[in-house]
């Protein structure tokens, strides 16, 4: 069981979070606080249905990050070379 994860969701300074690749990835998105809000809600309510507003806010943040990242990658790609066999 993973109840130790939910025992203290507001303690974001734990060493195991620093080593967790998922936590690191979420931190890089700028959406970490929203992720923690979901964890806190889940710890309090023990029912994901009670946390839908937090889930939606986190989802929106992640989608915005992905959209910005995709645009950033697109701008850094060299222009595609089309064949001259026309």
C-alpha cells in the first residue's frame, strides 16, 4: 500500500520527492503546487470525486505547459527540406 505518500502531502521537502522522477518532471512544468493541492485534497477527502476542481486546474496547467513546450520545440526545428523533384 502507498499510504505513506498520503500521510503528509503538504511536506514537500522530503528527500524521497527529490529522487522521484515524476516529482522532478512535475516541478519542471510549473504545475507542482497544483499537483500538491490534489494530493492534499485526496488525503483529506479520500475520494477523487471531491477533488475534481483541483484535478481540472492541474490538467489545464499541464496542457498549457505541453502546448508551450511543443511550440518551443517547433520553433527550434530546422526548416524541413523539400525535395527538388517537382
